[in-house]
C-alpha cells in the first residue's frame, strides 16, 4: 500500500479536529505530514496528496500552485477548512479529484449561486435586513455538474479534542509546528466517549456566552439573539475564561449555540457531550457528520429570525423530562456515530486508491 502526504495549515482546528482521525487511526503509518510546499514539489516521493485548510490565510486560491501539484501527484484530495455549508474556495475543484467539506448544502444547486457573505444564512440576512459587509467580495461559483460531483462530506469539528483547553491546545500546535503533528498527540485531553455523559447538575438555565464576529452579515444572527435575551434572567451572557465556560456548559440545562463562521460550532458538541440540551438555529438545509441535528430528537431548532427562541427556551426549561430525553438522545447518537470513525477514514483511503 502506498503512502499519503498531508500538506496542511497547522492551527488548532487542523491539529485537534481535522487531524484526529489521521493521528489516532491504525492507518497512521500511512501518513506523512508537511507544511512545506517546496518539499512536496521537489522532494516528496508519494503519489497521493491531501491538501488541508490551504488557501485559508491568506484567503486566496493559488491556481498556479494547484497546477504544479496537479502535474506531480496522481491523486489529490482537498479538505476544506470551513465549518459551514458555503464553500469560498470552489476554484480548487478543477485541480483535485475530490473536495471534502465539513458540511454540505442538501440542495447542491446553491453552489451555483453567489451567496452574499459566502453562506446561505449571511445571504439571508443581507437580503432580508440589508446587512452589508465592508469587505464584501464575490466568490467563485460552480456551474459544472461534473465538478460538483467531486464534493464529498468529511467529518466536522465534532471529531476532536473536548473539553477545550486553550493553553494546552496552543502548546500542541507549537509542538506540531516544531516537530510534526504526531508530537501533538500527548496534548489531547479526551480518552474516548463514555457510555453516558457526566452528571449535569442543571445549575444554570441557559448558557449563552455569545460574542459577535467582525463580519456584519455573519454577526447579524448573534446580534438579534442577544437583543432577544438581553436583561432576561436565566441566560448567562458575556465573555468568560475557557475554564469557566467549560464548567458552565457541564451544568447548563440548555446551551444556546448560534451560527458563527459556519453553522457547525464547537459548542454544539460541547453541549452534547455535557448532557446539555442544544438549542440552535434551524439546520435542515445541511448535511454534516457527526450529525446531532435531528429536530426535537437530538436538538431543538429555532427560526433564523429568532422569533420563537424565547418560547422554546421557556418550554424546555419547564419540561424537564423532555429536555433530558433530547439531550440523552444526542449523546447516544454522537457516541454511536463517532464509533465508526475508522470506517469513515477508510472510505477516504478507498477514494485515494489505497
């Protein structure tokens, strides 16, 4: 069996989420990691390349580099870095064999539309509320069905290291950058998913530690939510240190998790792993994996305008048994899905011809 080179952008999402299956799989000896384009172009002897979170910083696709890599490698798989269904780097498609995203629109025709802000929800707030971004630019669209056929669903940030520990994870990233990603393994906190979540004492009604993003069309949903809950008892708001944030979710009856730079957020899985009911804007437009977004079975959706947010919050705070049922379902679903991570990675290797 041949080997695979992974040319990647090393940050916390890469090391502690996207890379986790590569680092802990029984297939780990197959992977050679690099941050060097020159190494790949001049020295690498492998015939299969995985590009991971490339063209993210700076946010420009280098088509000349892609042409050189395409000429060298027999097979190229691209793992995009976005947590949302939107794909801001569709220019990559002609140069790769398969393009993996952490979430995909169920309606693939959306990839042929110019979505304002790059996401379906940012486009929604722009069109309905007139929200504009000062740095807006149009993104490439995919009009060729043959290119769209290259899209594949990878794993999302639910696969990763929980609970978050910023200093520990930063140290792991530094170790990866200096010595290679395998040296980050000791910095992972989680030792596997338990059969049941830790005891959630329900000390806090709703954990809603939400901040705004720098992009207005992305931040608008959060702004509306904060306006809805402002001054209301039971909602924990404002910024806190990571340790306190983690402790609150471990003992929150409900975790409010709006969209961020993508629909899928770290706190979605933090809530699920802590037995806290996940309350989130409607996710029915997306497919993603692990999927803990089955309405009223593994999470509770509310409208993108947050019109029903307070009603649903009050309902599930008043109906303890139903809240616990959904939270338990979410945990069980997550545990069952993540147990098949090895098979999911093997499906990627099969696409690579290995």
